[in-house]
């Protein structure tokens, strides 16, 4: 296995986005996503944390890194969304790219693992309160965000006529969050 590991779920997800995309936002989304991951990579490089692998799978992009302390974890987790927010002023020239960058930042700041907001929140709680408190808070955050996301996606799909995309995005997100919660439960804090 090399530095880049592309799973079949990633290929399927990207094909679906390309072919079933009513807004024709495939390339701006890819650019926003690449900038997001480059933000993480830059923070990792600046803090001296090695990147071992980039995995692209159904759950999204995951950078496998070397060990880092909680402060570095917070900084590196927030670097991706911060990069996306910093790109929003490009909306004057690239409105779809800027909109998707902002959406990607907001989505990744949700306080659930394995999203960036969840990683930063978990590291901050571990730094301040310890493992038991981190596990409790992350479990509650996952349940609250999961229920809110499910309800919002159904409302957008049914109430606003948004089609199936909001439900599919929510289902993939809930799958990723569920897998993240299960993985976190196995790991020692």
C-alpha cells in the first residue's frame, strides 16, 4: 500500500457526484476539498507531524499521520476548515467554489468524530477534562448532531423539494459518524 489509497467507495461517490449532480458543482467541489486537505497538510508540516498516507474512501478523505499531542491535534484539525473559510472571498470571481468551500468548512466543523470539529473538540476536552469526559461529550454530540442532521435532511428533501441528495448526504455522514464513534470506543483515550 502506497501513500495514496483510493477505495472503491470513493470512486463510486465521485462518479455519483459527477453524473448525478444537478448543480454542476463537481470541479468546484473537488477544488474546495483539495484546498481543505492541503490546509491540513500544511499545518501538519508546520508542526512537524509526518503524513503517512492519504486514504480516499466512502467516508471521505483521511490523512493518516504520526503521533501528535492534543494541542497539535486541535491546530491540525481546524486548519482544513480555516483554509476553506479563508477562500470564501474568492466568491467574487468563483461563486460556486466559494459557496462550496464555506459549506465544506461548516460541515467539517460539526462536533462529531471523525470530522474536524469532533477531532478538535475531543482533543480539547482530553486536554482539559480527561478521557471519561471526552467520551461522554463526544457520544452526546454524535447523537444530537445525528438526529439534527437526519431531521434537517428529511425536511429539505420533503418540505423544500430538495430531492434525494440531502438524504444521501445525511446517510453518508451518519455512516461516517457511526463508524467514528465505534472506532473511538475501541481506542484508549
